[in-house]
């Protein structure tokens, strides 16, 4: 039986929430008046701030959708009606209202609530999220499934509501889904949570009135009658009438022509923080017949919490903080993060080479390119949440002799894999991929863990794949990638701080495909890839105490392999253990493949590849995740002893 999750102690007293205390599930909201719902929203905002002050997490986005969350759950019959939150980092108020308030202070903690929507966590989370721009596609699938069942006589009249932020609308997948939805004409509600983009005029009472009018059943019925009448006209007159109606409504409401062209009926913009505006519009939309509808709601990220409203990033992601002051808790000052080291190393290379440019997909700060952008504003490109475009854009740059570094989290690079294969690797273009957050990532959990990149990159012909073991090696990897001008390359590095080593002014170019022996030993060899080297060295210390001095090697490259060094290790050691913070099918598999074809496995060397287990690992601190994965120094020692037939010894240790 798992021990109960104990949340961290709060930094301030929780506010009173008498009305929110009456809400266990969304059904409780449906008997409340508009004034009572406003009080619920105020208390829900205070509860969200207080909870995130304890756990840390995505605060600003959640504060921006408080009223919208209350209104949706008060109007629609969730969980029977399907509610999908795009990305999911704005779902904390949703979790509080859907039976999880008693656990909200375990958010992002080991054994606690996920920081995103998660199907296995609640019936109110019909679709898991954490990556951007998936909500409309998933919602359309649910709507079509409803229609298919209804056509077979299975009663299913549920609504499907997808809430998508304006940032997520920068990804092409959202428009692909909207185009398909418009063609299928399935009943689907998309709510555009517009908290940053200036795509509409200021909202006010007249806009709210028009939105209520245009979403009302009487107007929709009148519009449908006009459409039917126009169909009796010659085709040219029908098209003209339809366009006149669309542009007239676009003029009145301040936008929506794009969405209308994609087949959606546009309603808005409306004030996403005014329940007097939200409730009647959502009721009209709920009761409407016909095809897909888009409701355009204007919100403010960080709304209602002063420190968030005044912050440049609206306190998008925070550590624990003091509710009164907004001051975030600071841990002990340590080594610089790998992210910062990468950014500074790239600046050093770009100072010496004007052809070097950087590309990010809406993550300049997260990838360390914010400093690069300040130093070289004309050489840094933020393409938005568009990883596919980022990869092919980089490929185009490379064809003309520019040296692009495409900095994308490992887990997000998965979204651009076809472009990586077809547009970069197949053409042998020297695009450099910098993969931050490689390996296990802590509180963000399985959705953000970069555990597949070694496997999905090392299978590609001709690519160079580096995994630096510390921050100095990361600088060398950046310098090496900058020097590779005849093929694609990639480097992977983890979330978190480095080892605290003194850093050179600039990295050194490494010989391609060459590892390095860090410690000479006897009959045991530990071949580590990336930052698993540190646990390999700790394991070697313990093995030495047991009379088993181990050779420790930093592989440096997952591809090309240092085949000469690997063969040497296999010939002169009884046990060879490979260690990587990645899935099976990666570095260890390549080592085994090579040794098998060389016939060295037939000569008695016992090879034991240590990889992440064949399952996803939920959120926790990284050290506990690694222990759960079986990749710590203790696990390495156990693996060696088991290979030598000394299982009893590890049990007694």
C-alpha cells in the first residue's frame, strides 16, 4: 500500500471559501444564481493561488480561466458532456471543482495530482493533455463518435467543448482540425481563450449584446431559414448572400471571418471574466443546433492576483511562493542549469561565426535562447508552437550555408519527427538539434519526459548524436555541433543544474564518435551515456570497496559509436554494463548489435544494458524517478553483482 502524499507546508494561511466549500462536483453549481457563481469564482481564484503557492506550477494560465471554468461547468452537464482543455496547464480550477480539491495541494508531487489533465485521474478529464493544440482534433473525434452511435440508434446527445488558448492556435494542427470539423459539420463547441493576441477590438457591453443575439436560437433559426432560401437562388447570388452575411457579422462583432471560412459559426468576442456575458452566451451555444461553433473569449492571464498581473510573464510557471508578496521561494544557490550553459555556449560560438542562428518553438526562455536573442536579435527566430515548421525552416536555412541550431525540448521534437527524417536527415542537411529536458524531468511527469530521443534519432542514417555528461562536456558538444557542416547532428542534455565544474570561455571540438575512459579498472566495465556517468562513478566506488575495481567510460556519442573502444571493453572485461536515461532501442541496443555482429558476445562477456523501464513514470522529484526507473548507483552495483552471480551480496549490502 502506498504511503499517503503529504503536501509541503503552506507559506501563508488559506483564505476562507464559504461558497466554494459547498461545491464538491460541478452539479452543485447548477442550482446557484449568477451572483453566487461570481462568489464561487472569486473564492476559486483565491484557492488556486493558495494551492499553487504550496506546490508551484502553472499559475498565470489557471488564473485567466477561473470564470470561464465556472461558467462551463455551470452550463454544461460535465462529465457527460465532454470538456477538453488544450495543453492542460490551465486546469487547476477545473480540478478543484471536479472532486479533487482535497488533493489539490499534492499537485505535481510524487503520488499526487498531475499538473495536466489525465484520463486515469478523473472522469472529468476525458482526454489527457500536456502538449499543445490537440483539443479540437480530440473533440472532433468525440463528436463524430457520438454522431456514429446516434445513427445506430444508441442514445447519445452529449456536447463536446474544447477550450484552446490563443498560443495553441499558432500550431497548424489546430487549423487542420478546424478545417475537418467545418467539413464534417458535427456539433462541436470550441472556446478560444484569447489572453494575449490582439486579434479583436476591445470588448464591452455592445459586443456582449451582439454575441448573445447572434448565438440565440431565434437568430440561428432566422439565419438557417435565410440559408435555405438562398439555396433556391442561382449559385452566384447564393455565394454573394452568404459572404455578405459573414462580413456583416464580422463587422459587427470585430472578427471571425477566418473561422467562418473554416466552417465555424463565430460568436464573440466576449469578456471571459464577466459571468453576466459568459453564462447567456454559453447557454445559447449549448441549446443551438447545427454545426461547429467557435466562442471567442477575451481573458487576462494572471487575472485577479496582483503579483501575476504585474509580472512580465504573468507568473506562467512558478515555484512555491508567498501569497501576500508573490515572492517565490529560492533554493540554495548552485551550479548553473544545463539550459543556461547551452545558451551561453551558443552565444560564444555565434560570436565567432556569423552564420550561426538559433530557432525556438515558442520556448525562448525554456531553451535558454532568451539571452541569445538579446545578443543577436536578428539571428534568433521564435516560430511559435510549430515544431514541424521549425525543423523544415531550419533545413531551408541549412541549404543556403546558414548554421541553424534548432533548440526544442526532447519531448516536443517528437512532433516534428517526419520533418526531421524527410527534410533534414534524408537530404543530409547540417541542422543542429539541441534537445533540452532529455531524460526524466521531475514535476512535469511523463508527458514532458524526453525518453525516446536516443532511440528515434540513433536509427537515422548519418546523424551525429551526442550526450554530454556534465556542463563542460555540453560546451564541447555545442562547439562540435557548430563545426559539423556535412550532416545533421543533435545533442541531448537534462533538466536541472550541472555538476558545478569550472567552465571554459568556449567549448572544444571533440573527435566525432570517440568516447573517453574516465577510470581504469579490472573485470567490470561501466559504459555510461550522458549524465548517468555520475552514478556510474559512484557505483564504481562501491564496487571497488567490494574488491571489484571497475573501468568507467563516458560514451559521449550514441552515434556514431566508438566501436574500437566498445570492442576493447568487451575483450578485456568479464561484465560490460551500458547505462542510459532513455528507452530500450537506443544506445545499449546499438552496442549489443555491434558486439553480436563482431562475434564478441560468443566469447563470454556478459553485457547488461540498463535503460528506462517499459512504462511511463509519473511526476516526482528526479532522484526518486531515477530510483523508480532502476538507474541509480545502487542499481548499477546490483546489476554488476547479479551478472557475476553475487545476488546475495547485494541483498546484504
